[in-house]
C-alpha cells in the first residue's frame, strides 16, 4: 500500500475546512437558540395576556351578584364605571367583615368592589380590589391603546363612551355584554394581541326592545 504523509498545505486546508464547518454549526445552533428564546418569551407573554383577560372576563360575569335584598341593587349597580380603558364592578359578595354572609350592603373597601384599568403613562394594566391596587402586567409593555373595553346592549348595539369619559348610569344599565381587547409589546418590537368576551350573568335576561 502506497502511503504518503500529509503536506503542510494539505493539513492547513483540512484544519480550515474543519473550522469552517464548526463555525457554521455553531452559528446555526446560536440562531436556533435565539429563535427558541423568542418563542418562549412570546408564549410566556401570550399566556400572561390570556390570564389577564380571563381575570377581567370572570369578574364581569359575576358583576352585580346580589343574593339577598338590601341597599345594593345588583342589576343596576353591578357595573359602576364603564370607560374605554377602565371598568369597575360591584357585587354583594359578603358583609363588612371577612367571613360574613351576603348582607345586601356593599363594602367598597373590600373585594366587593373590583376594577381594572390601564395606566397609559406607565404602560401597565392594574386590578384594584377595594383600595388595594395590583399590577397585572409588566411596566411599559402595554401601549396607550393596549386595553380596549367595548360595551353592548341586548340588541348588540355598541354603547360608546365619549373620549376621556365613561358611560352614563342609564347607558350602563343597558350593558349586557363586554368585549376586552389587550395588546402587549414584545422585547423584539413585535406585539401580541388577544381578545375575550363576557356577559354579565345577572343581565342575561335582558331582551332587545
């Protein structure tokens, strides 16, 4: 068998080819890793947005809960604020002290008063329970128009709050269904948009007239 030693040139070519292949493989692996990280962040942001929407929709469904007679009129007072980017919901969940049964009286400092709102300056959606506020999103991820609440009566007609204002009491009393749209910014500059819909349970009997 005729064998000969590699020349220096051949060795350099072989090493260079190997390094090129390793560089290409490394670049591909880094690109795949970045793509995977982006997808993980996107999935996390999508899941977080869905949790916020589910929380708002759940509270809307239960607004106006009033199992006993009293000073609180659940049908009329369950939706106390209805604005473009803010909603306040009230229910007779319990008495003034924790553990009390529903008493027909609203305790505005407890979880009988819940609101959701967008702080456009901070770019955050918050939930207020009584007098305590809790951010539901990270700071600066929600654009100025990132939370949009739309209100519909039993006929499907949209009741539109004036810019910078809210629905009047007579309009709020007609609201049967609310849609919630939430948009959040991604780190890479993209955006995630999601929407949910909820019907006030104690207004399901409202009919189109």
